[in-house]
């Protein structure tokens, strides 16, 4: 049986980029757990929206969450 390679890890830096873009010296574990909680919450709230990717970017005191979805009207509402 052959060795299995993660397709995202194989393409990082070549075709794909990281799903979370931030750097932390001291609070790395807290930020990582917060990212996981954000992804889990969004996934549970809008399961039927067809979410393909959630990107999280952190600046000094801000968090930007980009949600790539097939049905954006479900997330932002019918009137936008």
C-alpha cells in the first residue's frame, strides 16, 4: 500500500495558500482554538449554505473572516 499525501499540504505555497493568515508569538494556542471555534460556529449555523472555504486573517486588533459559499443569499439574507 502506498503512502498517502494530504493534497492541501502538498500544494501549500505553490497553488494554494493557508486558510488562516496570522502570526502570534505568545497567544498562538489561544488564537488557534479561537479559529477552530469560529469555523465550527459558522459551519453549524449555516450548514445548508454550501460553504467550501473559510479564511481567517488577523491584524493587531481585528479579525477578518472570508466565507466562500455557493449560496451567499442564505448567509447575508435575501435583501443583502
